[in-house]
């Protein structure tokens, strides 16, 4: 297996591990100490995955099966999975799936249009759309699939995957920035661009027509945090956020990874850096499964599958499937 395939697998497995381990503490207060956390992860249990992984699996499955983005197929896969197991999802996303289910049950599949598929998400929150982090939390497979796409193609791919459930610009832009970070990490440490510069350029173009430069402001905050030797979890959570919105979770996930590239961690092995990313992201509290899953997708891509602790791999549900899906996405992009 070559380095890039190991990074593909690292990314999808990293996302599953973050979701499974993080879900133990989603909205738990107070977050226990690192020692207590590590003790819990040493206990002989299986940690189950949640909606984050359920939706990522559908994204990967659809891209692999169709070899392109087919939004109608992906919407059907999301909906069938939700109907089969509707627990642990965002508070309002179920409305989208019930409407999609009505479309799929009342019409001939071949007659359904993309416009109809995007309509339920546009109706959410009085027509504003959702700004939850549900589009960003499932996006890593798109980074693998779009590894060779140019910026425009990549943005379109992520935007359409997001639009099935999340129509608010904050929800979509969060997914584009998370996907960009994962794609960048697949080329780390030999990437010749700086991640924050890249994200800032993307955020500027995404927010060019908006009065609110919300993601650009978060990137500035990450830059400031990167200059500090260390900042407490509480301060990072206050500055970057730790809730179920994309704006208050994607920047926290990106920082959780970037922090491990600081000089003060240069003596850590890649495995220790992956662990540090996950434990720090969970220690931020709040939406821990999702922040750890998004951080895990970036760190797993950067440090590769060999750096994900074997004892964590063993206790997380869904790792084997993530491995297989990453392998197939690798074959799709590198063995044509
Ligand atoms: N839902 C959970 N965990 C339980 C969280 C309970 C918590 N106390 C809380 O909800 O605050 N986890 C899973 O949900 C998150 C992903 O959510 P997703 O897919 O984005 O769903 P949804 O329903 O679209 O949005 C999430 C919440 O944000 C509010 N919201 C979204 N857009 C809004 C808008 N335009 N105006 C006002 N509120 C908006 C929704 O009402 C939802 O409460 C992940 O954490 C996943 O693990
Ligand atoms: Mg979840
Ligand atoms: Mg919603
Ligand atoms: Mg969550």
C-alpha cells in the first residue's frame, strides 16, 4: 500500500474514531480529565458510531457506486438510513428526511429531479436553511473523491452534497472549509501551501457578497491561537465555539489538528499527534463527537492510518467499513 492510500484510509478511519470516542461526551458537563478519558477508552467496550458516520458512509457509498456525484441517489441513501435508524441526528434535520421520503414514496424514481431533492432543505428554518454542522461532519469522503478536482469543481461537489440537507450559507461554507482542510492534509507534510492561507482565500471568495465575514473572522482567531504557546480548552471553546452549528465547530476542529503542528509538539510522534488532536478536540466539550470526527478526518489524512492507535481502532464500530470505502475511493482516483 502506498503513502497516499494510507492517508485516504487514515482520513475515513480518523473520522469514525473521532465520532465514536467523542460521542461518549457529547454535551456532557464537565468533560472529564484526559486520564479519566483514556481510562474509559481502555475499558473493554465497543464505542458506537452516530449520525456523523452514518451520513459519511452514505456519501462514500454513493460516490463509489455511481463514480460521480448523483444527488438523487445520495438523498435516497441518506433518507433510507435515517428511516432505518433515526436516532442521534440534529433536532430539525428529520423534517428534511420525512419530506424526501414522501417524494421517494410517491413518485417514480426516474422522474425525480435534483430541484425537487433540494427543495426540503431550502424550506428549513422559515426558508433560511440549516446552519447546523451536519453537512461538514459527513464531508471527508468528498475530499478523497475530489482529490484531483480543481477548486471550482471541488467547491461545487461539496456544495451540492451539503445542499441536500443544509441550505444556509454558514452550513455550506463550513462544509467547504472542512473538506478543503481534509484535502490539504492528504498532501501534508509535503504540501507547499499553508492551510490557513488556503482557507482564508476560500473564505474570502465564499463571503465576497456577504456583509458578515464570519469564517474569515474565525480564521483570524485561529491565526492568533497558533501564535500562542498554549491556550486552555475553555478559552479555545469560547473563541472558536463548540456547538452544533457549523460556524461554531468547524474552526474548532481545524484548530485541534493545526495545534499539533506547533513547534512545541515537534517531539511528538505522528501517533501521539493524532491522539493529541482527538483528546484536545473532545476536551473542548459541547458537540464532541462532531468536532472530534472532523478533526480526526484531517489528522488521519495528515498522519495516516499507521498513526491511529491500534487499541482505539479495535473499540470503534464501523472502522472496517471505513477502511474498505477509503480503499475503493483510492482505487477510483488512482487506478484509472
Ligand atoms: N443532535 C446531535 N446531538 C444532540 C445535540 C443536543 C444539543 N443539546 C443541541 O441540539 O443543541 N448530534 C448531531 O446533530 C449535529 C448535526 O446536526 P445537523 O445535521 O446540522 O442538524 P440540524 O437539525 O439541521 O441543525 C442542528 C441544530 O441547529 C439548529 N439550527 C440549524 N439551522 C438553524 C437556523 N437557521 N435557525 C435556528 N436554528 C438552526 C437546529 O434547530 C438544530 O438544533 C451533530 O452534532 C450530530 O452529532
Ligand atoms: Mg453525532
Ligand atoms: Mg435544520
Ligand atoms: Mg455531534
